[in-house]
């Protein structure tokens, strides 16, 4: 849903989560239920990665963050498009893998703290 934006993805995820919740859990939604917050935040965070696909392959940013990354790549003379991986080998892999590793480690530390 990268083309629709983070707000639409969050609202749809919240609605789908509410519909799939059990009757007892559904009564808690709208009153600070952890599941409702998680549904909206997961969709909000997943949207960013999805917007990078059209940004890097077609040069069309899906949101403001993707537009900033596109501008930074343009300033470094990296031409985005179908040949980005052949003209600049490793730019996607070496940029994404350390970020994902840091995300998993920080998530693991947060979960252990709770």
C-alpha cells in the first residue's frame, strides 16, 4: 500500500485487526488496547519499506522519506532505475542489511527490557 500512504495503511490495518479480534478483545479496541496500537504501527512502519521499491526501481518516490533518499542518491550521482544494481553494485545490499540488523538488535533489547 505504498501508493496510498501511511495514514491509509494504518487505518485499514486497524480496521482489519478489529474485525479479526475476538469479541472480548474487540470491546477493548478504542480504549488503548495493545493489539490496536500494534496493528496501526506495524502498517505504518511496513509502508516505508514498500515505498522504496518504486523509488529505487522507477525513480518515483512514494513518500517524503523516499523523496529525501532519492535526492541524496541524485547528489551522489547514483542513477536510480532498473540498472541501479548493475551500475552501483552493492548499494542496496550494503545499505539495507546493516539497517535491518540494527533494527532486530534494538527490538531484541526492547523486548528483553519489558
